[in-house]
C-alpha cells in the first residue's frame, strides 16, 4: 500500500468518525436540553415534573429528527459518490457538493 493510499484510508476513517460524532451530538443535545430546561422550569416556577417529561420527549423527537435528516443526507451523498465512481453523468460529479475533486 502506497503512502498516498494509506493517507486516503486514514482520511476516510477520520471523516466517518466525525460524521458519527456529529450524529451523536444531533441526537443528544436536544434530549439533554429539553430535560435541563424542564428541570429549570420546574424549580423556578414549580410547574411539576410533567413539564420536564414533556420537554424531554420533545427533545427526543427533535433529536431523532435531526439524526434521521443527517443520515438521509449522508446516504444521498454516498449514492452520488457511487454514481460518480461508476462514471455515470461525469459532468454533474465535478460540480456536486462533497465530491472529492475540488475546482479552483
């Protein structure tokens, strides 16, 4: 394996790891944010734990929507890359976002 190929493999691995981390943040932040906001409202205004549970559930719905949207975007990007690798519609591959060839 040449040095350039080895770098390409590591670059791809790091890019995949960062995407997975991004999905985790997209899912976790709204859930934690909803729970913390609900707890703060409970302590500040004495609203009861119903608000905390409601905001936790809302945060979970928002988090799963964010994760679904991110995964759908990644699947579409992978599909476009596969089409470009097969040589289909080479003109659109050069201008597509996320393609490996950068025009300057």
